[in-house]
């Protein structure tokens, strides 16, 4: 079996052989973009290179980029535990051309990698192009020899990428793998495309225009390429699995969770193990990149991810902090590829343990309160906003945790009521000049970081070259 670690290496080696500079992943907290919550794609560290504001000593690069999609424009938090293909933290393999090669070479490189190096059967592959992109359509016909019915024209923004309101943009083309008839889901562009039969493995973006203003789009003098392939998704295909959570890397974490809790990995509580494995990775990598649990901003997203994971640990019957016990397994699996993970191991373990210990009591009591309150509700009635607010304010339940718990019962939260309760409390707190709840970033975490050593975070102020190997 080809391990995820081997696949990452095979990808980077292949592109190095084709003249690409292997570049290290940039941190999950973007250095060059305060508007972005987390790095969510390979191109983020190259934004200024694409726009021409920054020059690099190479015009072709390849990366395996750490990504988190748990907030902002891309949020896959609610997909975890429900689809076979989404994580909050994942690695995006990518090759980039900065004004060097364009569509034809990009398609050829991608097609050769998947069908020759990775030896995927071409009958299982299909691709999409942007409706108006006749050039890409013709190239897929010519280079891959794909029949017309397996090159699907998509008219929506799914196949037109842009950096923002203005800036570089262009059509994209996605490669899908057909996992077979037994699995529900239709091909891209069909009404049930969100199923998990046809899984998107690779997205090729052809940056060929610049949006100058709302009404004006010009051709870029030197078009560029940006691609992204999910490491876990291609690993699933290459390991003969349908589900990302069945690949070696995820399986190792799931088995560690099963072992630590004594609950069978594939029994009725399999979903809890999967969520724990996913949230453990996201939490550990965020902490390694300098994010600390807090009540606002990035730290609050981390806290939300951690607390969702802890709820699942609780469901598995863990009465002592669990997640921190899985950290050594994660470091053993991924520490060689990401040394920052090994460096921060002690900090990750302690942060998880402390946060879990602090949340444990209120988690149990809050769950009990929630159970009592939902028992009183009729049919599909929503949970009153004041209850959700009390869970937040007194028991430390982020709103999305409450929503996630109730999703299993097909029940919603009265969010307007929750917002009103929040606004009322804020107004009162202002009146009495009293702060309420936990401090934004507890000094506890800062002390911990002081004691356990530096993370990537401390490097932000220094003017080091960005992530180049
Ligand atoms: P999907 O439609 O399946 O949600 P996407 O179109 O949002 O994927 P892109 O933004 O095109 O994904 O990202 C490039 C690649 O990264 C995808 O082709 C996929 O292989 C991978 N990827 C995207 N989101 C995730 C995720 N949440 N977990 C794992 N891999 C992902
Ligand atoms: Mg998506
Ligand atoms: Mg997609
Ligand atoms: Mg895509």
C-alpha cells in the first residue's frame, strides 16, 4: 500500500522532476492577508507572486500546503462526520506556474501524474470545464483522449475562480474519480452531485484574466496556473478506499482513539472516532502555528473545534481528558513532514489537556440541561434562544456545538432569540462596567506557551523569507 507520506513525496518529486521548486507549506495563519481567517488553499502563500507584487527566484513551484476550512468563505466543519471527503484540516498538494506554462502543460502534467505515475484507470476519471472554456475542452480531448461525455461543461462559479472582487481570475477544470455504482451521488453538474460517488480530487485553476473593476476584465499578459489536490482524497483512491477516513493516516488516529476509549472503531460510534481524529489534527496544527484557544477570532474557532471533539470523547464515555493522549500518535505519523508539529508537541498536549479538563464539568452539566430542555419541546420545535445562550454563557457551549448536538435530532436553535439574549447581556455588562465570562485569551495559555517554548507564532514579527525550503 502506498502511504499518505509516500504519496506526498511522490507528488513533490514528480513536480521537482518537471522543474518545480519544492516549497514548504506556509503556516495556517496567513502572514500576508489579515482578512483571511486561515490558510485554506495552496495559492495563499503565493498571492502576491500571482499579482506581480512579489518576485521569486523560480517560476514553477510545488507544495503540500496545510489547510484549515473551518470558518469564513470555506467552512467544512459541518461536513465532518457526514461526508466521506471533507476534513477541517487537510493537505492540499499543488503545482504552480507564475507566468511560466499555461493550460496545455498544466493539463498534461496532471493527466500524466494520475494516469501514469499513479496508474489510475482513465475510465474512472471525468473532468469538468467552465462552460465558455472551449480551449480547455479541446485540450482534454486531445491530451487525455477523454470522450466528450466525460468532459462536463459547468456554467456556475464552481468553475470560475477569482481571488476577490478584483485581481487575477479565470476558469477552472476539476478532475473527478468515480468510486463506483454502489455509492449514492451523481456526476458533477447533476442534481445529486453532492453525493460521494464522484469525488473531486484535483482542481486546476487557469488564471488568465485580471478583473480591474466590476465591469472591466482584461487579459493577463502572462497567465498563471494554480492547482490543488487533496492528499487524503487521492490517498483514498490509491489505497482502494472510498472514504478519506479509511486511509492509513486517519485510520491510525481512529484506532488510537478506539484503543484509548475501549470503544470499537467500526461500531455504532464510528462517527465519534472520525470526528475526534479530524478535530485532533486541526487543533494540533493550529496550536503548532501559534493559535491559542480564546473567545474571539481564530482562537475561538480553535476552541469550537476542540470542544466539538471533546463532546465526542464524552459520548465515547471518556471521563478523563482524551485528545491529548492521541497527540504522540499524530506526531509519529506527521512529525517528519511537519517538524513544527514535533517542536510544539508538549504545548499541543498541555493545551488540549487543560482545555479539556476545564470544559469537562460544564460539558457534562450542560449536556444534562440540554437534554432536560429538549424533552420539554414538542415535535420539531426549535430550542429557545435563551437556553442556547445559557449554555454558551454559563456552560461554555459555543452556539455551533449546541447546533451540532441538535442536528442529530433534526432540531434547530432559535438563533434570533440567541442573538437577542446575547445583545441584552452585552448591554447590561456595559452599564455596570463589568466584564463577563472568560477573558479573550487567558493568561493561562500565554504562561503555558512561555513555559513550553516557541511555536511558529513567535516568528511572525521577524522578517524571515517565507516558507522556502
Ligand atoms: P468539494 O466540492 O468536494 O467541497 P472544493 O471544490 O471545495 O471541494 P477546492 O476549493 O477546489 O475544493 O480545493 C482543491 C482540492 O482540495 C479539492 O479538489 C479537494 O481534493 C481538496 N479539498 C477541498 N476541501 C477539502 C476538505 N474539506 N477536506 C479534504 N480535502 C479537501
Ligand atoms: Mg468545498
Ligand atoms: Mg468542488
Ligand atoms: Mg474545487
